[in-house]
C-alpha cells in the first residue's frame, strides 16, 4: 500500500480479521431506540476543518494541543440517526476505536481535539452527513442506494499516519500523526467516497485509471458534502473550497495548505501513473459538470453513472457511461454539458 503523506487516500488494504471481532452496530432488538420525542445529542465538531472555516494558514497541530485551534473553529451540531445505545452507532455509521475509551454520545459535546474521542465524534458526524447528502439526492428512494447501510469506521489504526478504506472488511480506518486524520472532515468524506464506490461496484479500482477515478470521486465528494454543510448551517468559509483537506495537509504542504485541488487544469495527456495525481483530471471534469448543471442534477448523474462502471474502467468508458446516464436522466442538453466537461479534459473517444 502506498505510504506517502497523502493520508492513505488509498482504497486498498490487506486485512484478514473477521468483522465480528470488531463489533458491529447495535441491533434494534438489543438496544433501546430513541423515542419519537427524543432530541439527538449535540456534538462538538469542526466546521469541515479549522483552516477552511477560519482561513488561518498559520494553524499548526502542536501535538494535538487543544489551544492550537481557536474555539471559533468548532460548531455544535446534532448527532442524527443514532440507535439509542449511547455509543456512536447508528443507521449510517458505527465507530470503534483502537486507542483509549470509546466516545459516549451523551458526552459528545464536551470533547475537543486533545481527546481522541473527538475524532470518533467527527467520524460519526461526517460519515452520517455524507450518507444524508446522498439520501437527499434520492439515492435509496427513487434511485438505488449508494452504501446505504451502517458504515464501520475504526479510529487510530495502530498509530500509523495513514487512512484507507479496506474492501476486505468494508471498513474505513483513520490514522494518527501530524494532524490526526479524522480531525479533517474532508479526509473522512474522501475515504467514505471509496466505500460508496465499492458498494456500487464491488472491487472498484483495479486499474490505474479506475483507481484515479476513485481518488477523484473521493476528493469531489469531500468538497461537495463539506460545502453543502457550510451552506446549510451558515458556517464561515475562509479558505478556497476547491482545496481538499486544508487542515490535514498543514504538516506536509506549504501555505496555502492543500492536499489536492479539484479545479486544476490537467488533461488526459498529463497522466503520470499515480492515482492521486491523475485523479485531478477526473475531479476537474466532475466540478465542471456541477458548475454547468447545478449541484443536485450534477451529483445525481455523477453518482448514478458509477453503478455502470466496471472495476477496471478506463477514463473513456467511465466518461461515456456518465454522458449516457445524463441523457437518460435529463435529456440531450444535460448530456451535452457532461460531454463538454470531459472533452475539456481531452478524454480520448469523447466526441
């Protein structure tokens, strides 16, 4: 598995322990459910991430010190869809930790970044947020569900500074070191993007171009879910939203900090054979589709098209499938807009 600072934004791992050994989400039969009048517990979370909300590029990790991040970087938000067990376990996510105690949902508003339980709360909130976003697009109702199940998440995977989705267990793992990965919502959602792809197409990403598409979709989903939450909650956005993982990248990038961007100008001929770098070609096309068609229409097309991808798809095949999906769902004008976005990236065979 590649081990560069891009925080495991990789989609493969060789893990063999059975899921049962980790514990799954509490069942409705064994745990008390929240009654209809129950109010969801409130959590302290980052508004996507501290650099994005504040615009302060001088923020530093300072070994997880609480004082390294201003109080204004936090927001209070409801932890929705919990199962009533008192744990971070619910309809769309359940969290387990390898280090320290597990978070209690009733205390989720008291943790800050100096406490590993803060990362558990962040992971639950943002995985749930990402699935709620997909549900809001119609996935799971008028469109097929896209990873609409409780997503297992493990925090602090053996202290390694890497995060990844493993299709061996359908689990997301977030690492530690520098800025701990689950402190940045865009890292959380990026990895969730891999889980979505794998749910849609089991084993997705077996070719270099399919791997690049997977990285691109993770980056794109991270930006779009974060931007949706910012708009819905009226949160500040002080840094460029097209930059992915501003906070996580503080230790290994120069200011303005950025892991990758989704608004670059790479074209197909700029491929270098590294999935994260080549993904910037595809993510720019997705952003252009969104700019042309608007958020809801674009994202319904983009995600729905992925059901028709092959595990080893090429850029050309995936682009043609996305164009065909746009025409089937919204007609020729939408298909033409999608085609134009891929033509601008000079994807072969898109005419």
